[in-house]
C-alpha cells in the first residue's frame, strides 16, 4: 500500500500486489467501479501475480480508503480529477518499474474513466481492458428515460429480485458480499455524475484521438443492464473501430450480468483475460 496526493490535495490510496519470487514482467493498473473499492480485485490480482505481473489498484477519490466524510463525494471537478489521478498513477508506476509494459484495466465507472484517459494519454499505456463498459452517453440517455432511478433501472430485467444488487452477478454469494461490504453500494455525487454525463456527450462519444495501434480488450455480459442487451457496448466497440483502432477484441459472455469478474463463470472470464494479456508477451 502507498499513497499519493492529487492536485487538489486529496490523498489517494493504492493497493499493490507484486510477485515475490521473480522480477515483474509487466504492470497491471486497475481502475475499479462506482461504489466499490480496489480490494475487491484481490482474486484477479493473485492470478496476475502468479503470472509475474505487478498489480496496482487505487481507491478512487470518494471511495474506500480514499473516501472523505461522504461516500461517493468526488469534490469540485472530481470526475476530471479522478481521471487525472489515474494518469498520475500510471506515471508513478512507470517510474517504479522503468521499461515495463503497462496494462490499464477499468471496470464500469473505472472503464468510463479509462475511456476519458485515452482521449489525451493513450500513449502512456501499452494496452487496455474495458470491463462492464458501455457507450456512456447512451447509458445516461437510458437512465434519464427510466426516470433517473439507478437501482430500479439496473434491476429492471431481473424481477422479482432477491436484493437491490441482483444486477451485478448471478452468483448470490458475490451479491451478498457486496451488500455486506460497508464500502460498496453507493453512487457518485450528483454534481460529478452530471459532469460525467456532459463529458460523455461532448468527449467520450468521439474516441478519434486514441492512437490506432493501441490493443483494446472489451469484456461484457449480455445481461449487463449498462449495455442494453449489447446495443451500447456494440456502439462503443464500433466507435473505436471507426476511430481506426486495429487491435480490438470484443468478448461477450452469455447470461452474465455486470461484474463479469465476479460471475458464476469467473474462472472462464479470468482465463480468457489472462490468455489475452499473455498473448502479446510470450
């Protein structure tokens, strides 16, 4: 664990998992989703360190150990600062591990941050993974059309529901762990959700500034409410293709919900991801 200071003075906490029996072969940086925290990626990190990767994951501002007095409050201009924090962390990791390739993984809200990151800084990373992702402008349009009720929107396809978090996974144990976790289950503050929505329309919808040779791996479930039965993840992938990206893998898991890394077929999802990560290096 280490910390660094954001430009507004917020202390950002970073978890690390590093191979103990060999020098790292590469760096993996993980950007977690909304209303969760970096320690939920411990299982994936263990698989990655077994393969020789050094893994780092920050708790975003307003989340986990980086949380202030109010859960989900990102502060003034917090959405843009959250993205800047991810850029700053990459620079720190490159200083710690000079010469090693960097893979940036973003899940859900973290994937939206990665989408924005890439518009200006795609040269900082060697490859990118987007999990539980979507065309963000389309998602906000769907939520608005549903009246703005996030939980109702996310759970609409899974009625009758057992819990408010049924939408994240078919694995009831994972859902129950999420609900029991005091650092899970909240939304980002209204002002920064609004800022993200504006950026989604004005910036994220046009990824033409992302370098064309960047390898991108997109992994989603076809029952993830964020992608509207794949319509919006299809749109995101098509936008990247239209922007000229030549190395794009689109992995869809039948019947999987939002957290594909915590689904009933987690082993399959992780194996596919690890195969992709190592394919470029072995």
